[in-house]
């Protein structure tokens, strides 16, 4: 059992509510930074060594808290990584998703993805400091502002801190009501397609035109043809746009492509296949930009050993901890690709990420926090 006293789920929910009621859309740096301010103040009061990295490109600040570990130890640090941004716009609380508790469920924008996990990581580190609990290794907590849009400003920071780590813990949402942690994730690729055709009158001069929409539709079918469910390769095309009026042969069209792959080799092959669809012929010019954004997080023997440690801590806390592979990406994709054992999905149980019914099973907060604190203490 971990030495850190996490507290009751009721007490944790009371403070978590303050986090949920601070709306933090990724694109509002000031809003995200207000929550960074709260986390920074709590960690400073507890005695953490802090580094706050100013935001750039319209995103909020990154906050890093460090615990030194045993004196004279040369053990590598354990890195805990969370994000403070959500997909929900300012005003969502007032307009459609107020914080509320209904039975075992607590609702609110971002409460599942991932205010609850971020808060649990913050709370575990804060209580380890407050209660002067000794950890086996140094600990680094990273709180980022931009995960929901691909971590454009935080990726380099995460990778810098993870390179020298013994393990990385990601407090993204647990997998459903069973609370599975995540030992593998698909890699993610994003592409933008722009098709340039030739405009013409759709009645009088049809043969003089070259339809960008027709060319795009042919490309979409080729992209769909890359799907291979047995290998874990999927593509999705959305949104799609093109044309101006029904009586004009469309000179412009475009789309975005989402690619998911289970292995690094498939990421390389699928990226090459999609980019190869660009080119020019018969009056049509196709431009494609983008590529793999997050490498796959592949399950390794080291990750499975980390999982077994977490599973034993969960057993001590009174519940079973299953594992799963997940199609969505996280910052764990970056750290796993560096060869660092990474265990993901250590946040709270619940459902509805990015959806109006987003909620957590709030009575699980204490047990989930206990496992996270135990990993931070003992790894």
C-alpha cells in the first residue's frame, strides 16, 4: 500500500470541481494559464521545485514540478505527464454542461478528458510533498496546455524530460467503467488535401472545365481503400469542401485526412502512400501536406512489467486493473517512441470524452489516486 494518504472521493471531488469550473479551451491561452496559476500555487506551497515555460503561438504555459528523490541516489526520474486544456469552448458550463453530480456520475466539460486525471496527478504529487513521503526515484510532473490539438508547443518539452526517465505515467482517462489502463495506442497522421481544377460554365462550356470535386472524390476512394482492419490501419476523410455554385464546374476542393496505424512500419508506409496521391495531370493539380503527428505507442515487455506493478497496487486498493489497446493518441505516444516504458490511462473511470454526456464515476477517484500515488512513490 502507498504511504501517501490520498483522502476520500468526496473530498477529491470537491476540489476537482474547482478545476472543472475553470474552463480551459486549448485556443484560449489566458484561460489555460489561470488553471496553471492554481496548480503552480498549490505545488509551490507544498515545496516543489518549479519551472514555468511561457507559452507561444497562442497556447498557454507549460508547468514542470520536480521532486528530488533520495539524497545521493542516481536513479532516473519517474515522469508524470498530464494536460490542462480541453476541447470545450468558454461558456460551455453556462450554456449546456454545468458541473453536476447525479448518483455515481459527476458531469462537466473536460472532467473525464482529462481534468480528473490531471487533478489526481497534481494531488498525488502535492500530498507526497505535504506528507513528506519518500519516493524511490526523483519525480517530474509535466502539465501541458495543448494536447488536444497535437501538442505542438509541448512535445519537445515532454520528449526532453522523458529521455532520461525510467518510466512515464500518463493520467489520461481510464478505459470505460472497467477502468482499463492503456499499454498501446495507435499512431496518428494528419493530412490536408487541396485540389485545383479549372472553372467553367456547367452548361455552356462543361468540356472546358476540370472538376476539382470529381478529382477529390476519386482521391477519397483511394484513401478509403488503404484501410486494413486486420493490421489496425484506418483512414477517415473529414471535413470535405469544394465548389461555389451548382452551375459552375468547381475549380477548388479539399479535405482533411485522419490516419491511424498500430505499428511504426505501417506509419511510414501509409504516410508515403497518401503523399504519393499528390501530383498534376489532365488539368488537375493535387497538393497534400502533413504526415505522422504521433508515432504508435507499441506494447513492450517493459510496459507490461510496469502494468503488472500498477495492477498489484490496484489489487491492494480493492479493484482489478485491466489493460487495453486504444485507437486514440496521447502524449504517451511520444514517450513510448523514445523507448521509455510508458503506462497510460491512469486517470479516472467514466465515459463521454468530447461529448455532451462526458462524466466520471466520481466514487472511484480515491482508489485511482491511490494507485497513481503508489506508482509515483515506488517506481
